[in-house]
């Protein structure tokens, strides 16, 4: 067992508390990873706000990278010292989702309250998003880990764990966007910029970014957007259609604002795909006109974690990063210590941050 520092959520909507936690030794099929970096994802903030329920106390954080510090019985794919990515994608490998190459939608239930985190007094803590990476170390299932080149910068690599695979994967895997097609990306934050990168990598002829400020549209262009439309325009979908010469082949909603879902289908052309990437709080609902979706043979698709298959997708994304074709370093807005995590979260809430990263000693 190890004692490590972690940022603990004890009350929804309250600042996280830095305290010592006890981490169990890795069991069968598990790996302990000493973290070098963990990014702040808005999903962590939503959980800490109580937007999706859950048990407390909890340790959130799920977008991380580091080095293997111990392996449990039966683990042969990794050894101490290996450089690895840590994700929330915990897959059994045998359920219908896993065997059809959709491990992010694994249907096997996983216990999160009895292992591996406890407080100093022995109280079980929830392992948020099956990871608990706002901590110096984590113990996770081997399916959540993928190897990385030893020389990759780990602050940049950590972003591959969620924001990058979610955005790029939504375009490449979920939508299957083809060269010459057009895309609209609603939201130019951390995930949205990666959806824009995904559309660029996929060979889209036009990529229209939609966001609230000109500054964010300028950033979107740096990542591959060909055009930008202000969401504050009276009818931004009309402006996008004018740019595209018709409706988009795909629109990607990368924000959790329910208003974005209300209007997303208006950007689409016939046979277009509305891909829902962002996650509003539980209980929020949207509306649309089914007759239009039916008459134009449109599709509405959910995308979880970019429909990623870690062993398939991480290597080629790392390769593109090493070639300079996938931007990771440019996604980092700020680097913070663990004891600054509440400031990093506050900065993320402003909407101006691309990705804030917590660095560990």
C-alpha cells in the first residue's frame, strides 16, 4: 500500500481538498502508475459540481500519463518503468461492445468504492471515472493503460487520454468523415479543437468553427478550421451554410450547453450526421423536428470517448504528433501544481483555457 497526495472532492460544488490517501497494491490484472501529468477535463468539473451524481468522497481526474511503478499478478504486457498513458476506458474484452471494437461502451459493471482508494481513516473513496488521477499515483485495470514512447513529453501526451481521442475520434471513428466532405464544429474548446484537427486530418474540404468570441475562432483556425462563425449571430447556421454552399456533411457538438443541441440539426444537409460529443448535465433535454431528420435522411449519433480502441488509435495519433501533424503542445494553456488545482479549475471554467495540466514532481 502507498500513501500519496490527492485532490479530494468532499462536497459537490465546493473546492477540492488536498489530503493524503491510501492506495492499495495492484491486484490481478491491475497496474500502479506514478503520474507525471493529469489534465483538467470539464467532465471532472461536472462530476465535482454534482452534475452527474456519484458518491463522495471522491478523487476525480482521468486524463493522465506517467510511468509504471508496480504491476499486479498476471500482468505481462507492462513492466516497472514503462512510459504509459492512463485513460478511463476500462474494458472487459468479452461483452458485446468490446468484441465489436467499441470498448469505450463496455457494458461490464465495475466496482469503484471498495478499491483501490481509501482515506487516512480507512473510509472507501470513489475512484472517479474509474481512474482517480488527481493524485500522485493511480491503480487501474490494465485495459486502461497503453504504452508510449519513452521520449514523449508527458504533459502533452496526457491530453491523448481524453480530449484528443474524444475530438479526433468523433470525426474519424464515429462519423467516418471522408476526404472532400464538410464539417461544422460547435465549440472551440479543448475537445472542439481536436474535432477540428480530426476533420483536417480526415481531409475535409471545409471546416467551420462556431463559438462565442472572435478570439476562439482565431484559435480554431490555428488548428485547422477554414472558417469561423459567431454563435451569437442571429442565425449562425445560415452563415455556415452560405460558406459551405449548402448543409454540412457532419456537425459535431463538442460543448455541454443544451442550446447547442437545440440548433445543431439546422447546420446539416441531406444525409448529414449530427454527432453528439459534449455531455450536458443529467436531466437536461433538447428538442428537434423529426420530420426534417426523416425527410432529409439525417442521422443523430452519440460519440463516447471518440469510439476509441486504445491499441489501434493511440499509436497513430502519437505518430502524427511526432510528425508535427497533430497539435498537442499547443493545446496546453497552463501548467499547475496539485496544490493549485482549484485555481486551474477556476481558469478552466472561464472557457478561455484549451487544456490546463496538473504536473506532479
